[in-house]
C-alpha cells in the first residue's frame, strides 16, 4: 500500500480519465495545479487517519474516488456553464474539500467558498489553504440556510457531492437557490433518478452529464440546473 502518491502517478491517472471521457483537462489547468493536488491528496490521506474526513481507503483510491471524480466533474461543469474569471462558487457541505478544494486548486481564476459546519473539517480545509497558499478560496463554518441573502445573490454556482438530506434543502428552504445561481450536483448512480425528480420541481431546465472514473470506469453523473 502506498504511503505517498507521486506526481507521475497522479498525472498518469488524470491522463487516463481524459482518455476515458474524451476530454482534455490538463490543457485548462495551470502548470502548478497537479503539484498542489498532490500535496492535498497526501494531506487528506494522512489527516483521515486521525479525523473522519473520508472513509478509510488506500491512498490510490483517494485519487480514483475523490480527486478524479471532482476534477473531471468540475471540468464538465466549467465548460458547460462557461464560467468566467471572478465568478463565485459555493461548495455546499464541503467536508474534506470535495469537490471545492480540487476545483479551487484547478481554477484559480474563480473564487470559492467552502461551506462546512463541522469544526475539525473546517480546521483541515484552512490548513490545506494555508499550506498551498491559496488566495481564491475561503472557508465559512456554517450552514447554507444561515447565509445572508446578499451572499447568496452573489453566487454564480453552488456545487455539492449530493446526499439525500441536502437535496431537500433546495426544495423546502425558500430563498436559498436564487434565480441567478446555477446548481451542480455530483451524483452517485443511486441518487440520480431521485435527484432529477426533486430538482425538476424547482427548476424546469437542467442537464445530466455522465462521466466515468478509472481504473474501473465507474459511472458518475452531474446534474446541472440552468437559470430560469
């Protein structure tokens, strides 16, 4: 079992993900992004042994299950929505920084807020930001229903690796999903149909983008809402 991931291993897996999905991620990333993602991955692995950030998995599986999932998924979102410099993205329930930290590292021209209520995870997120010197990402310890309307109105996009309870927030809490804000939900196959059913009650226009994650080409989906 690996105790550290090398840059060459990470790059090889990204190249494989590009091939599987017929996309070119690396051409859109700053040259330093893979180095920063490597540092983040190794920090995530080490910290997860001490606090509950992600389920215990071998280091290689963090690349497959978390880094590539976030990297490929947000690339599709970025291209689909044609996000532009200075756009503000809120990562809801950011947890270990997935997909928010991966996205913020990869797209420094965008601004990110990582919203996370749990103290230990907030501490981890802030430590990664400090170590990597990330200027386009900040952390807020809170829940989305407590954010003020001015901040919510300034968002271009909300991202989330969706779980069932959070899908209800967009339906039951008025004023959270503003008309000028897009929503991108990273979905496991088990949540796909339920998410479509629930979100279609709130937004009439949305798209579902499938993608695959090596090495076993695990299928994932992103549901993207469009502005009304």
